């Protein structure tokens, strides 16, 4: 028998899209043993739609449904944490309310976990579609401009090095072992749930990626977290935006991860802890840059010469941002 799977499905006013997603989940072969629905204060009939769709699929008696209805919204990360805590199967798959899983998704992913007992977390590519599920002509990885070198590094067991630079884990495509929660819970208040799970998994065990789309990732303008490919003009506009608090926010995130890694004594290799310490120092440097663009020039060039922009950021893109941002 393949390993059992629980699905953590979070909703908020998603009645329009939930029937297609729930049908795509309950018709998987094999289907999950449990769906945990955590509804974050919907004003529509999202919960009723999920119950009704399971009945229509004939899955209400075979898939256990656990429901949380939050009178006061928790927000995306806390809502997923609530759902994940209630999942009881050995493998947990994350699900947004507005996507559609491809046939064979669960079988394809559980096979990877069966083949590698040390695998903690697996994520995949996705096909980007519009509100009507019409393909947009590119995949999630294409929108993120994922490089072959990044995929190769993850395949070689260096996922933490990749995630030090940027997150590639999208929750809607992710499955992980329940045992990961021993290190990941409680989720950091500074992080989105999928980024946090990816970072902790990469620090404490094995992470793999399937570079094939296993879901339709719907982009409809109302996504809480979406994906789109930035044009050169978008990148330049972003690089010349105001500095604001984003660098201080990233510093807090880096410090929060370092604190968790230090608390997991014996589970995290010293090399990973050392890398995260340097990431903190790099983020502290970026957060402390002066408001004046001219005054930033020499410090940024010196940091670039040390190689930290390449190891802990987006390289030339991050350098340009630090040189061009308005103070």
C-alpha cells in the first residue's frame, strides 16, 4: 500500500473555485485519507461547498473531513499551520483553494517518498492558468526564472544553499513528511508557511524537486500569493523603489531562522548554521546601508567583492537594488 496522505486545504471566500479543486483532490488514485479544511473567516459558503463536493464525488464516506471555521481570520501562514497540525497521515500535501491538481499528482509524489526514506519535503513545478483555467503559456518555474544550476544543486543535496539565496518552494505544489513538524513547529511569525517548511527541511534533511507541473496554479488577480514573470521594466521599477522596511524585515527573518537552527541541537550540520550566520550578517549589512545612494557605492562594491551577494542574494540583481533604491 502507498503511504497515506492528509491534505491541508485552506480557504477564504473561495466558493467559486473550491468545487474544481476538491474534485481534483478526491479523484486522485489513490485518494488522500483525510482533508483538513481550515476556513479563515469566509463570508460565503466555502465550507458548505467543500462538504457538498465531497458528497457529489462519492468521497464523503472514504475521505475523513476535518473542519476549522475561524471566526477571526488568522492570516495565510497561521491558517495553514492550524490545518497542518490537524493532519494525521505520514505525508501531508498542501492545497490552495483555487488550484486544480493534475491526475496522478499524489501517486507521482508519494512514489518519490517511497523511493527515498530520508526525503523530508518535495515540491514541483506548476502550470500557470487564468481564472478560467486557460493556460498562460508558462510554468511557475519559468515565471520564477529558476535556473538549471539551482535544480542541479537541489538534486545534489545542496537545497539549503539554494534557499539561502531565494525561496523556490510554493506551498500549493508541496508535500512533506509529518516528522518535519518536530523541527518546524511552531512556524516563525516572520515567515510564510511554505518558505519556512522548505528552509527547515533543507537544513535538517533531504529536499527534492520535480521539475514537472503537477497542478494548474490559477492566477486570477485575487491570489493572496501569486506568480508572474517580471519584465525588465518591472525589475528596474522594483530596483528603484523606496527601501522602506523590507531589508529590516529580511534581517528579522534571517535571525528567526538562525535562532531555530541553533535550537535544533544535533539536527543541523555546523556548515549550515555557519552559512545562516553569514546570511544574517549580509542582511544586517543591507539593512544598515545609508539613505544616500552615493554613500552606498563603496560599501556595496566591497560586499560584492566578498561574494556575499552571490551566496546570500540574487547577485547582480541585489547589487543593483542596493545601489538604485531610494533612501
